[in-house]
C-alpha cells in the first residue's frame, strides 16, 4: 500500500497569528497535523480548533486549549450550533513557557465519537493565542481517492502553501514513524525508486556537533548518499562510500538550516540522475548519482546529535 500525502502537503512556514486556513482536501481519518512553535514567556493560553468552515460561530469539531491560569491544564471541547459541550480537562501541562514545542494531531475515527459532526465536514484549522513563534504547519497523510490516470511529479515545493492535484503528489511507501530513537534504521521496502521522497523532521540540540543521514545498501555497506551537517563549522557535507572508499566531498550550499537549537524539515527526493534535497521548503542542494544502481539502496540510517520527531520513508 502506498501512503499519499495530503493535497498541498508542503508545510506552511512562519505563518502569522491568528492562523485560519483551509485544510488541504479536508480532514480525513489517518491524517496527521504537525505544528511547531514556541510558547510565549508570558503565555496565558492558546488554542487549536478543527473548524467546520471559516464563518464566525462555525462549529468546532475539536477545540484544544492549553491554559496557564494558576491551575495549569489543557481543555478539550466541541462547539456545535453555537453551544459549547462539556469540557474535558487534562491537568498535566505538556507545554512550558518560553520553550519550543512540537504538536501532532493524529486523526482517528474514535477520537471524534463524542461529536455529531462527520470528519468530512471539517474544512479549516484555526490557531491563535500566546505563542512567541509559530514555525510551521504540515498536513500529512489521510485517505484520498485513487489518482485518475498516470501519476505526474511536479517540481518539489518552494516555501509556503500550495494546492496541487491529487495525481501530482509523490507517494510514500510506508507509514510515518513518530519520535523514533537515534540511531535510526529504516528499511526501504522495494528499494529506492525514482520519484520517491523521504521526509525527515527533527531538532538539533543546542550542544549538537554533527549528525549523519545515510542512504545505504545493506548487503554491501555502500552509501549512495551521505548527508553530514556539522554544526561546529557550519557545513553540510555530502559524499558517497563505494567499495569501501569515500568519494570527493561536496559542501556548497546557499543556506544552512541545521543550527544548534533549531528544528528542521528535510525532504529528500530521488530522481533518475540525482537526489534533490529541500530543507524547510527551500532547495538546499542536488547530489548527482554516483551509485548508478540506486534501486539497490534499501536502508535509511540516521545517527549522531539529532532528535527525530517524524520520519516517513
């Protein structure tokens, strides 16, 4: 089974608050909504609403509302027909003032069994409140109708939100993994193929020195693509290891997204003649295939000073 990202699945970077935008393709079971931000030092509360339309007073299928009000809590509720339901509260506060956070909503059918509204009617996502920084939003996965006709691959995205036709989306061969441990070893079922895109989201610790991402042939140890951010000298080294020997390093980039204490969102797309790599929605570099039989690459390996929050291969 191939997993297809939501229409317009490119993240939205540094959106302004209040954020009130359509959910690409509408909400569906199996979709994930991934939010990164920083809680304000003086935060009192913020909220995320899964809303049915953008009109004032629109029904809200799910209201997520962390509150710092002396008795810190997270409140859950629904708004239907202009009336709030009974609140559900969690006293354990997962957010810390002044601290970065990553928030993932997994849309499962049973999560909404207290709501009369169908998921098909949820069309918008709303975020507002006391956030110092609002870094990104990404809609991932979900059940989509089969594409009509042969798939077509557009150039991989630049920054910002973009609506695409369903049949223009890249497929992903396996389900996403959330918060995997490092070192990470992922098996590429069926091997690496042209037009396949690997998504890696993570965080570089403030004291991080370097980490590596390897596209590897498990049986021989050959590395078709080695990506090695080195925070100490501000470089992103690319190379290959073939028949036990490293090739020549490539280092040229226009910007470096891998700073200490920074989140990153990496997309690595395999083409017929090269890898194309994007970071935080911007093109980072190309790496021409040195290992021409790239279909034999069957392993993605990540190790070093990095915390992973999401990997989809």
